[in-house]
C-alpha cells in the first residue's frame, strides 16, 4: 500500500476551507492524498482518492496558519483485520475508516478531540492508539500541547491518555507539533516518540515514566551545529524473537 499525493481538480480546490489565505501553490493549486495497493510486480489492484469521497466543506484545514498547498496531508495508515483502512489526515485533524469494498468512509473522528494527529495504530482490544500532536486545538484556548490517546471507535470516547502532568499549566512541556508516534507494548506499557526532539520514553498505564532515551545523533552535517536537529519520524520496539524471525526469513 502506497500513500501518495497529487494536485486536486480546480473545482474541488476552490471549495477547500481554512488555512492561510493566498498560500496555495502557484496561486491556486492544492494537493491531496490517494492510496494505491500494488502487487510486487507493479500491478495496481486498488486505488482510493480522498477528493472523490470527501466533501471539502466538511473537512476544513484546522490550523489558521497552515498553508493551503495541501488540503488533507495524510501521514499514516493501518490495515484493519477485515481489510478496511484506517487513515490519518494531519491538516484536517481527522481519522477515517475506509471500506476496502466500497471506498466509502464508514467512520471518522475529527477536531475535537484530535489536533494534527499522527500514526493511528489498531490495538488488540479493538481500540485505536494515536499520537495527538496538538499544534492548534479548536476546543481550547491554552498553549499547544501533545498527548497520546487510546480511543474506543464504537463510542469515540478517550479510554486512556498520556499527557504531561507536571502541574497546572504544564501540559505544554510534552509537545511535538509534527511527526511522532506511540506503540502499545506486550507488558501493557506504552512507548512514545516525541519526534521533533528525538525523545523516546515508556510509560505505565498510570503515566509513570519507566524508561527514557534521547537520540544523540544530530544533523545534517552540512548545517551549522545550532541549526541541526535530532528529529525521529517513527520508533518501534522489537523483541528478540521478532528480530530472530526477521533475520531467518529475510531475503
């Protein structure tokens, strides 16, 4: 499955709401996302285009300062057990479930509670784990902050979350406006990647940090030291058994 982007038709672009006025490409061009399922020999067997299944008026760009060169900006997807696709759109702060059979959106969750989220991951209990970045929250007037959410798709309720709790007004200390992800571990803890700052940490269900690591590798080397960063797009923990299985079956 490939996550792709291309320019949307001009009549659709005119209907996209939100974002910074006048920031389209070349004055009026806007990109959006499409999915392609392809076989190993290069044959396309399924394709889904966002602008053919989503009304722009119903999915405005969330943040007023985001430019309008992109409408939806998909950033992660997962295949569900029945073949449906769970897809995350950052710019419109929305998760959707796409029917593989019909292409219809059969479930969605938008702002609030979501804000610029990344990396939706289905859990064994049927819930969804997602890194909720929080660059602009339509339901609060507080400073931007990030959190990790476990959401029951049936009720759309948040059943668990990790959010910085160092005291009143301190939620912004845990914040990555872009990239980032989270992984539920076999021991029940959650591994979190605060991507913009290369910080990885593991928390218990009660929110206690039990392991932490900061990426020591900064770059690119062609940039002056003060201009370098240690960003990490995604992280995953693999058990020794998983690594051994991958080594045995590689190639």
